[in-house]
């Protein structure tokens, strides 16, 4: 797996962004629990030029910490990952590639966390998730 999508140039990393979500299959996971968010974003080439503007990560951080926690409980962390990916690509059209990871640090006492991760380009996102489809189910 090419962790950086073959990208050259600067990447924007948001590391260990903490939020609290209701996610998981166990009864106690219907309540809020800590979730760590890690993102690596690749801007399109025009954003790297002088005056190109870069990527403003503040709306992403705000959504993760202030708005996303209002979402109702869901059993799968994969659902939350999809929501995060959808939001980031919709939030800034200058993001052309994304590596997103979510981890629940309290899910397994023997591990620092249990989580999910996905790296994909904007084009792959459009193909994989067109019309609400999910990877692997023929959509």
C-alpha cells in the first residue's frame, strides 16, 4: 500500500485529534467514548503555488470536535470513517488525496486502540462511494 498515494510535495497532517462519538456494537458504546482522528491530506498542485491558499484545516477540526459528536449512535466505526472521508472531500475541493484513520483507545485493554483506516484519492472516492455505495458490495 502506498501510504501517500504517490504524492510528491507537502502533505498536511492532523495527528491525534480527539473527539467523542457514540460508536460500537456493545451496549456501553451507545454512550460517548473517546475517538482519535488522524488525517493526512494532499492538496492539488495549484494550492502549492505561491498565493495558492493551501488547505484550511480549521473547518475539519471544528466539524470533528463540535458537530460530528451530535450524530446518532452507529454500530460500525467504518460508518464513522466514511462520514469523515465524505466531509473532508466535500469541505475542501483542493484536497485531492486523503489518508484517514479512526481509533477507539478504550476498545481493547491489551492495545492502545482499535481502529480503521482508508487512503484514497478524490477520484477513487467518487467511484467507490457513488450513489451511496460501499466498497465491496458492487456499487
